[in-house]
C-alpha cells in the first residue's frame, strides 16, 4: 500500500547535524508564520528540503496564568481561565468550575449539567471547524476555510445568544451556568446544525476526496501506536492510532454517560486519518448536540447558590479534573490550602506533548513544505503549552 | 519637519556580537517627507485603500482575524488583505497582550515593515495591561514601545469592531494623520530606551531595517 | 486514490449559485445579541457607590470616583464606579454581584479612538451613546452572586410571645451568624450612618473568621453596650447597608449581638484592652444611661476615676426603664454594665442631682462633669381632660413594669402615639392581657417607631387606628374615675405644602370615641433641666444645653468644665447616639484634662 | 390712606406686641430654673423685634409685611384651653402658651379686618393676620419637632 | 487501603494514600525513590499515561511538593504521586527516559520553580521566558504585581476612593483625627 510506504518513523535520538559543514540550512518557522497555529516557532535544520532536526520554541503567549490565579479569589479566576486556550475557552471553564465544585462539595443542578454539556459540544464543533480550515489551508486549499470559518461563526452566534460572548463565553461558572437558554434557542441550534451538517458534507466531498490533499496528507506524520503511552498522546491523535480512549466515555463526566455515542477510532494514524477522524467527530458533535437539545431538562434551576464570592474559601485539598477537549485530555489541577485563593492551579493542555515532544520527533524527515500541515494535523494550541 | 535636522550618531548595535554589527543597518529611522498637495492626497487615498496586514497574530485578537479574512466578513472587499511578511505589510494589528518575548518580535516586525505603516491595537491589554495588569511577563501599554494609530476597545473586539477600526484608520490616513511612523522616528531614542528596559536580552540590531 | 479524487473537488463550483455567506454591511447589520456583554451602563440613581464591583473585578478595572452632583449621604457614598477599558475583560462579574442591581451592559461594542486615554468613563454619569440601551447583558432572573435574603432570625411565635416577657429574638447560631456575615461585602457605607461610627465591616469579618475576641475588641472600640445595642439599636446602619439596596440588608445588629453573646463576661478582660494608668483626675457623670456609662467606660480606659450619679435604683437609664424585658432582657444589660463597673467605675444609685446633690457641688468636687440625664419628662396630650386619672404616661408605665410594680391597666387600653415608646407600651399592655388600640395621628408609614416594632405589635394583636386626632378625654359615664372615653377625630392626610410631609386634617363630623380602662399617652418626652442653675454657667437654648463638637457646654470659671450629651442634647434620641456622644465627650474631657488642645 | 386710622391700627398691633413682651417677662419672673428663663428670654426677644418692626413701619407710614398666610397645622385649635403656667413649666407648657397667644392675636386681627370698611385699612389688618399666622406656624413647627415627636 | 497502596508502601515506603474521589487517588513518596516508583507504576501497575507533572511551592515548610499525575486508561483511574524536595536545594531524578514528554515538564519546572533535573534534555535552556533576570517566578515569594509595577509602565490617572473613608472625609471629618 502506498501509505505503508510513506510512513516514516523518525528515530528517537536527535541527530546532531554539523551546522558548520555548509550542508544544512537553519531556518525559523514562526512566530509570525501563517501556517503555524498560534504563536510558536520551530527552529528547523534542513538538508535540502528535508527537515533533519527541529527545536520548538514556545512562550510567546506566556502570561503567567498559574501565577495570576494564585493572586486572585476563586471566583475572580473564572474570567481568567477561559483565556488560556483562546479558540476553545469552554473546556477551561468547565475543568476549573468542576475542580472547585469537587473540592467544595457542591453538586450542580441537573439543568446546569446539560447546559454545560451543550456548551462543550458546541465548542468542540466550533473549534474543529476552525481547525479544518487551517488544515486545508496548510495544504493550499483555501476554500475550505471560507466555508468552515463561517460555519464556526454561526456556532459562535449561538454562543453569543446563549452566553453574551462571542469568543470568551464565561458561561460555565462555578456552581452551574450563568443563564438559562433564551426562548427559541434550541430551535435555532437545530437549524444551525442542519446548515453546518450540509456544509460538512461539502467539505468532505471537496477536501477528503481530493487528490492533492490525499497525496500530501497520507502517510504524513505517522504516529506509531506505542508512542501513545510513551508521549502521553490523547484525543484524536491517539484515536487515529487505534487507541480507543475518550474521557467522555472513560470518565463519564457531565451528561455524557446518558448520551449515545461511541469513540471514533482510526487505524492509519497519519495526517489524513486524523483529519478524517476529526471530521467524524464534528458529525458526532452535531449528533450529540441534537441529543442534548432533545434530552435537556426544560425547567429547574441552572445554578447552585454559592457563598459570597468575595470571601469564598474552599476546604484544603487537591484535585485533578480532566475533560476530553478537541485535542485530547484537558485538565485542571487545583490545590487549595483552605484560603480564599488557590494555592496552585496547573493546567494540563494536550498540546503540551503534541506540539513539543511529538512534533519535534515527527517533523524529522518531513519536507519543509509539509511542516505546517503536519503541525496543524496534530491540532495544537500554543497558549495551553505556556499558559 | 522643516526644522534643521542634526544627523544622529550611528547606532551601536551593541546587542550583537562585534562581527555581526556591520551586517545590519546602523542608521536610525528618518521621518517621511510628504509629497506636495494633491499628489500626497492621492498617495494617502491609495494607502488607505490597500491596507496590507501583517499576518502576525500576537495575542487573543488574532482569533477574530480568521473570520475577517473569510467569507462572512470578507475584508478583502475593503482593500485589506493579510501578508506573510513584514516587508510587504503596512498595517500591524496588535492582537492584545504582548509578552516580553513577543514584544521583541513585535518591535522587530514593526521596524521591518515598509513605511508608511500603521498600527491597530486591540482590546484592553494594549491600552493599560488588561486582565494581565499584574503579570510579570506582559507589558501594559503598547504605545510605550511602538506608536499606535487606532485603538479598539473590547475583549475581544468583535470582527465588526475591527472593521470599524479599519474604517477609522482609513479615515485617518486619508486626512494625512497616520503619523505613527514619523513619531517613531522623532522619538526613536525614547522608544528604544523603553524597549530595552523590558527586553532584557537585546540581541538584535538597534534598528531592524 | 481513484478518479473520484480528481473529480469530486469540482463540486465546489455548485456554490457559485448559492447565496454567499457574506454580510453586506457588517457594522450596521449585526447588532450584539440581546445578551451581549457590551459596554457598561449604570443607573447612577440606584447605584449606592459601595464599590463591590471594584472588589470583585479581577482586572483592577474599576475605580470609585466622586460623581458630579452626588454628595455623600446615608447609604450612598456619592462615589460611582469608573471603568477602565484598558483593563476590563467584559466578564460582567460586576453586573452579577452589584448589590443594587444598578450595573448592566448594553449590546453596543464598537468604540474606536486614536487616543488611548479616553477609554475610561463613569457609566451613568458621563453620557455615552449606548446609555439606556434596552438590549445587552443583564444578570439572569434568579441569578445573583450575593444572597439577597437575610438568614431568618429564630423568634418566638406571636402567640407564645404575648404570653410572657421571654426574649423574643433567640439569636443566631454559629452557622447562621457565619452565613449572615458572609452576605456582607465590607463596603463600609454603614459606618457613616452609625452615630458611633462603629467598625461594622471589621466586626462582621470577625464573625466570618470566627474570631469573637477580635470582634468584641472592635465593638468596644466605639461602643461599650454591644449586648444592648445588639438587641435594641435603631440600626441606621442597616438602612444604609448596600446589600439592602437590592435585598434584605445584612443583619448587622444581630451579628453584633452574636459576638457579645458568644463571649462570657468573665472572658471580656482577656479580649479587651486594659485601661491606662490612673491619671489622678476625677470625673462626675450624671445619669447612668448608655450615654453616661459610655463616657464612664472611655474615661476610665484613659485612667480617670469616674463616679456616675443615677437617680434610679438601677443603672441603665432608658435601656432598663424604657425598653421592655422581652426586647432587652436584664441579664444582657447587666452584662454590659457589669463590665464597665468591673473597670472601677463607681455608680452612686438613688442619687438625684438637684435634690440630693447640687451641680455646683459636682463642679467643685470633680475635675469634669458630664451630663447625660436624658428625657425623663413625658409630654401631655394637651387636650381637654388630659389629667383624667386613667390617662397614664408611657414612660412611667414602662418604668413601673421594669420595677415589677402592678400596672393595673385594665382590660382595654389605648396607646396614643406612634413612636417606639408607644409600641413598647402597647406590647407590654398586651403581655398583661389587655386588648390594645394604638391611635396615631398620621399613617402607619409615617410612624417614627421602627417598622419591625409596628409589625410585631400588630402581629401580637394590637389594633392600629391611623389618622386619629385626639380631641378629648372624658369620664366614662358609668365608671367615673375607673374608665375613660377617648374621643378622636378621623383625619385625612393633606399635602398642604410641596416637599413637606402631609398634614392630618380632621374630617368634619367624623368624631369617634372609645371606652378604655387606661389611656397611655406616648407622644413625646422632654428633659428635666431644673437642676441647672444660671450660676452653673451652662448655656441652654430651648431646653437643650448648648455644646461644642466634643459635647462641652462650659468651662466657665467657678468650677470644673461641664459636658453634656445623649438625648438631652442630640436630635436622634436613641441609645447609639447617646453612646456616641458619651464617647466623644470622653475624648473631649480627656483632652481637656491633659491640656491637649481644645 | 387715612394716616390717623393707619396709625391707630398699628398702635393696636404695637400694643399687642408689647403686651406679649410683658407676658413673657411675667412668665420669666415665675420661672424657677435656667432653661425656662433662657427660652422665655428668646421668645421675648422675638416679640421685642416685632415691636421694633411695627414702630418702624409706623414711622415710615407703610406696611412692609408679606400677605402670604402660613399653612395652619391645626394644633392651636385643638389645644387645651390656656392655663397659667406654673413655676415648674415645661417646654411644652411654654410652647402651648406661645401658640395660643399668637392664635388669639390672629383671631383679633381677622375680626378687625372684617370690620374695617376702608380697603387700605383692611389690607393692613389682613397683613397683620398673615404675620401672626407665620408666628404661630413657627411655634407649631417647633411643637411638632420638639414636643409631639411621637404623635 | 488497597493492594497498590500496600505494594507501594512495602516496596518504596510510600505513605498517605488518599482517595480524592472514586477514580483518583494520591500518594506520597520520598523524592529519592521517585524514578523507581514511576517506573514501577508505569510498567507493573498499569499507570502508563503521564498526564502532567508540576510542583507546588510549600514555602512554609521549606519544600517543593512535586506532583506527578498518572492515569491508568484501562482501569479508568488516576493517581497523583507526591514527593517533597528541599526548597533550598531542589534536585530530583529525571524521568525523561520513562516518558517522552517528561523532559518538557522538567524544563518548565526548572525555569518556573528552579527545580533541577540533572540529565534531562535541554533542562537549562529557557522555556517560555526570554531574558528573564528575576527569580523563578512560580515561587511563592516572587511578587508578580510588584515586578510588573516596577518593570512595565502603567497608564497614569487611575485613582480610587474607599467608600468608607470617603464618607468619613465628607460626612464626619472630625472623626478622622
């Protein structure tokens, strides 16, 4: 099979090219490179047009969230956390809120559970829509982004209606959610889903049945199955390698145990397979959203009352809450010392491993022109690496 | 502009190793001398209607550039398009907070841009530090380091607000008010001093042109 | 790869015939969603300037600044939030927490300027194009970050209450007190309204932290009657409470009581500061009410030897003789007084100034004198028949109840007046098994009594007769001297002058009468100043000693300086004001005795 | 305006004000303690001020009084018939006496105004009625705020 | 106490097993045993997935507490392994050979807390910071606000008033003395 032949498994050991030999070209890709998702840079060493070594450089977006969170009250951190991963803020909100609720022993109302699930799945869809435009663009297919980013915008319109925010929703607040669904909202959700689904059909036709995309993506960035545990790979990157792990199923948080879905698993573990799998997860998200709209309780409170946020102290303890975001395991590790501010908050973003360790190894032996496509195929967001 | 100019001493490029100093420009930027009357007005019209955007999303704000570039908001129809390199760009969108590490790249990119060049600053973070007001790694006022032509309030500003910002920028350019580049040249020493105060490992030329 | 992979991409062409996604005029065509978190709005009239928005704002984006045309007043700091759009992150936590609910957001989101310094404004004060926008973020129904409901105070049921003189209000448990204390936002608007300017946020914090000793210490900084004030204070603080601007005010009074109740008298000394070394100076205080004893406390803390002269047999003044036991049980009052006495303050009970000892003698024997004699004289009804034997005065009835004397009110009692004394008299009569009518010249909402008192009096069975202008008291035809007819004229409220309170105007012919065994007049009280002679040099105007800001009335030659305070001098005529006067006078006396300024 | 009649009218008023001064002086003699005396002295000084004012108007030949009648709070009408205050008189006693006195003056001027045939003279008495009503209102306000606070 | 807790206690002196929730527990070991413990957990106990590594500055007791979060995907449970290291001389064995991404976390902790992991690749290189001259910034005694105020210019003109003191000034200034 052609794909078999294309698969290259880069060696674990870093090559040490002799840079003074004149054989190699050192080049920086990023931070202001349109093909790089977010701001990070790759220091590439190329021999001819093949990359032989890569160092990742991150930190362009480092704002010191974990330090800032130690300076702020628990509730004050609520607007802060969503900024950690710009294209996908809701998972931050959920993990942070859930961690606090667990530490403080708060059980959120049923309606909040469903609205949170809805919000996370809509976010997943929006995030993937953004991503697929980038993935297609990185292989020179600009049309997809014209559609998918607009589809994402339609989902953001729903978010704006539900939460009052377009990018930063600040909706999943500790204790529940911040507001009920507006009248007629579910109807508009279903309408939007129909439009998105129709466009996804087109995207599938145009992008996945496309000789150019296939030629460039197939076999690119092959991740062997045994890397999954070794590098801590999660999410679609792991599932494309045939590892059926999905925290939504495994941890069974929020309303997921009551929803009907199965993790999508791939076999080929290359850029094409990962893209294909994410397309599948978009359809899956649409399906889940429809289920949620159908099953979510229409009445009841959407928020548990919390103590005065100005003095809210959380009993000493620690916890780690993770959720399956579009890229894999997203988690918040919160340590409380019993005071009104967290002692330590650490954020576990899947890109941490995907964009640094895995990327550095995968990129060896890849054609320079494919570096951007490879990187996008790992679906990485630098802000969650450096926080 | 008509006042007599003393020729400043060449830049030392002290951040660079001695053997590399000669490879880079050692002259400070100079102010742009406008053309006369109608010709300058024509130039300004042309500049304002072809805003070429540097494709460097420096902060959260970059997320709203994608919708702008694509079909729904379609900024091309307003004469705005992204370019991959500073050498081809005339507008720099500072998309919010700037960490020190990014600031270094911002300065470098800004200086590399062709004049006349304009800066659009998005959101709270560029005005007074925003939510990262107490962070050890983000600057609070971008106007301390590079001149800014238009500010857009919001966190994040919606794409429409960005478009409105571009309209305002166009208006400013057409009225001959896009003076940022000249301000930078005029106050070059001040900007440099500010930049070097926060960029501790200054290992690039003093003026990246 | 097959042939489809080369053909399928051309499907994109069909899109040429579809409606494009492009929005024609994005800036005009897409207003923010109805819930959009756009630029801030503030209803500056509803806003009380408490600064809770500033406290919750993690961006440090909000400053409180004086707003043009708004002065500080009770319950309004006169400050308004100014928002820095160089900081704001539009999280709207300020909207969610705002106690008054005055903050909201419009759905406007375009604000562009060349000048970075303009992005700061005081919403609601500086006009902006989006002011009054109907759309935009409001906090959702039923969603607030603060709890608008007060923790209910456990109280005796009304039926149970009227059957005895047991204390009505049981006091908070620890959990209840901490929950209630958690409602406070520490804005401090209340401090200005408290006549004693107590550190209310400070002691509420002590409740939250469970640090009762610290709480007690803060209470005693400005008020040595926490047990009494924790029960019967007129709590002006609660009227000023910012939480009260959008819900029930924090139960400041109950929390004060909670602190005092938690600490045993024997542990007070551990929590409270020690007095200064003896100064060798002697101060006489006339009247052992809250004002006099407060002055005594603070003077003795400064090391002065204090003697308090009290005409009655027990100390406490109106707190003891004017306030019934079910509101302020004597052991609680005794605890406050007991601590003051334990510091070495000597109280000479049963000594009446002007009768047993002259003021001039005090001026010679002591280094300073403080007059805090209150208002012992009840004013009469001033209607024909007011000296009928069944017309009693309210203060006297309450005092007799305190002394445990037989009241002999009979079965039907009328109480004339709408003040706290009237309510206390009515409820005391109820507890003696009488049916009680409360007759008041104006409407219920005009009553000077605390709304709670009125509500409880009614709940306990008193009948309220509003707009009843007293006309005459007559002997009851069949029971001369045993019962009386009270005759009143029904009135309507007439707004005679704009801006002033309406006047009750008798309705011609609407004369009513009622037969009562007792008629308790509680229309007002006055001072007894007969003990002040012209030679004492105390300036008096309209039956009030004239004093300076420290309460000093005279430092004329011929004797020690004389200070005065409490109901005798101030307009507020409540315990907390008397306490504040006593504290202020103590400071004044101390400064004078030590020659510090003044 | 007929000077003699005008003068006669003012003389009458002057007489009443002087009687008032005498009234307070008499009470003051009866007073037993400082607070009573200072209050009576204050009210007496007010009346003396009125005496001086009316004398001035008489000398100038014109009445400079506002015709606006103060709102009647209706207290005086219902007050118990005047009693002679005693040595132990309270603030209430003094105020009641003062209110009643102002009321009686007002009633007198009212009757005179009704009886007056000349429009000019009528107006003088009407203005005096108004003046007395304002005095009464002053004391009534004081009564409401200081004495009858709770009713 | 479950089997694994006993096993860890017996082999490595692990203590303080605590079930945070039904699928998450924590346990404490000596820092010197950390590599052995992690290897055991990875190879023998099924905890094949390293979620993240981080540190907590317990300045009060002069220690950094390292937290290694592991996950056993098959058993669907997580384990957080704690180890205290001396705050004055924080050095820990590197586990970069056990997991392919561990070196990044170690590099991060080196930069953020000043904890050394000898032998870990590029551990002394700058990670997210550039030209940083201050102390490791995640230490509790590093004051972010003070650093920011001293380093980055702020827009002037901000001034606020405390309602309580403002009201005192306006309404009862005599009490201010």
